[in-house]
């Protein structure tokens, strides 16, 4: 998953309800804090908004956010009022409190009556400041957090927010081109990487929240034409945001990227060779590897096959220790290699001996989630096409198969069981010797999971 992918909302599922006395105390404290958020003194405003965010986090931990639900109208009215009169310095703290609230109560903010209490005021503040003004970056960050939290509830506001973010992207690209040419920025808006990133992140948040619902917005915009420039930007942070957006587009609106698949594959691979893999660029490389996998698992077989060898070579370079990379990048490389294998097994099977061992080593550390399932589907499609190569790396393959705690997909579990039992049947004469090469705990795990 991408570096900046949002995690689950804080809170403990099934947390016990607060005692009535605690609820009363929380309610009184929250009411008092909201009064201070509305104070006219700047320092009081900052302290109150910071304290409000802390209270929201505690409500998440103690009640999974339920303690906040009765107070949402008053919280949102107070924050909306602050959007009207807060100065630039205090606005960021208010927006942090709003973003924290979104992360805690999530889709509850998508209720139309609640959303109307603050969304128009937030958009109005963005417009008054100037869509591409440097101080508007925190506003775009708040919109992004709200889109991800509200999901479909954000759809009523998606069009103006998307168009505003797209306008910022285009302005930043024009300003950067003017800067490179030694000319004044168009419309007097200077190039600001932070503003550029915030706009890209906002569009990514919208695409993530709306998925296929973002299709008409993307189709009516210049996003697909503008995105390659962002992916080539010399600022690693801008590229990080651009490749996150590429991945979200691949998941929700792949039809806009797949016709030019070689271009997008080339852009992603450009982040994954040795010269590009420095410490500062690692998050951009991580997102590029993730976006590449999201594209390949949706590509037509012929198109995926045409890219598969280049992709596998790049992933093998990362997995084999050819350069020092982060654990997250190794995980994404392993997942992307699996998605390439699932899409084009015939193209990669002849090369299995070259990358199977480091690939399996990386897969062992991937969490039991959908991405790991995707990777193992590719592994299960490759192994039967080159059994001899897989047998040569069987200890690593066995350790990867045994790394699962729970395989949710029953078809995948059946495929993995079939592969293990096929190995035992095909190499019956050597099976005992192979078991002696494995750790006793691994042998027991294989017997328990796959009956071998």
C-alpha cells in the first residue's frame, strides 16, 4: 500500500461503555472546550483546538468515537464559525481538529444535514484565501481527510473540490514552467511544492473515496495529461504524491490509464532503478511500486505480458539486496511481482529460478491482507509452470507458505494445498531428505496447514 495510505480509524472495537459519571464529565468538558474554541483571543483558540483534538482522540480510544456522536452538531457549528474568522496561524490548528474528528467518526460526517453545517464554510474559506495560495495547503489536506472518512457522503461536494484541486495542479505546473524560463508566474501565483503536493493528495483522496464515482470528474478534466509531469518532478515529495494518485486512479478509474500502460510502467520503473533509490526518494519509490501493481492487476493479459519481464527484473533487483531499501518497499515489490505473475504467468515462468528465493523471503513478512492474497495468487500460477525451479528453492517457498496465520480466500488455500501435495507426490523419493533440511517447526506447520 502507499506510504501515505490512511490507516483505520483509532479506537478499540467493542470498548466498554463509559460510566454515566464519566459521560457527564466528558460532556461538560467538551462543552467548555467548544466555548474556548470560539474565543476571540488567538492563543486561546490555538490551545482550545489542540485540546479538542486530544479529546477526540481519547473519545476514539475509550468509546470508538461514540461519545462524540451526540455532540457533532455543536462541534461542527463551532468549527464552522472558526473557519469564518480565524487567522492564518490558528486556522491550521482548527483544521487539525476537524481532520482528527473525521478520522474518529468517519462516515457519520457524511450525513447530509451534518455535512451542510461545515462543508460550504470550508469551501468558502478555501476560495477566499485563493485556491493556490500557500496557506490553502492545510485546507486541501483537511478536504482530503474528510473525503476518505466520508466516502460516498462526500459525493455531493466532490465536483467543486475536484475542480478546485485540478486548477491548483495546473497553476503549479504553469508556475514551475515559468520559473524555469525565468518568467513571472502566471496569475501571480508562485510555484510551491507543498501546495502542489496538497492538491495531488486531495485528488488522490477523492479518487480513493469515490472509486468509480470519480470517473466523470476524471473524464472531464486534464488530470491524465497533467499527471506524467508530476511523476517526473525533481522534488521527491511531489513524486510521492503523484504516484499515490496514479495508484488510486488505477483502482477506481483504470480505463483512463490502461490505454497508455507502457508510459505509466516506464514512469514507475524510473523510480526503481539504482540511481533513483536514495533515502529521500524512497517514499516515492514505494508508491511507484504500489501503483505499478495496481495497474498490472487490471491490465489485459497481452499488455501485462509485454511489461512483465521489465517489472520482474526491477522487483528482483529490489528484493535481492542490489540496493538498500526500506521494508515497506520490499513488501510492495513482492506484492507487485505477484500481481505481475498473476496477470502474465507465462512470461515470467522461465525466469522463476532467478527471483523465487528472494521473492518468497519478502512475502513471509507481508501481513495477511488482500495484497498478500494477490501476491500468492501469482505465485500459485507460476509454480506449476516451472516446478523444477520451484523445487530448487523449496525451503524458501515452504517458509512463505507457512507464514500465513489465516487464509481467508478458500480457493487460494485450496490452490496452495494442491501445490504442496503435488510437490510431495512428484518428489516422493526426495521428500524425506527435504524435510530434514527444514526446521522441525516448519515441517509441523506444513503438515498442519497443507497435509504434507
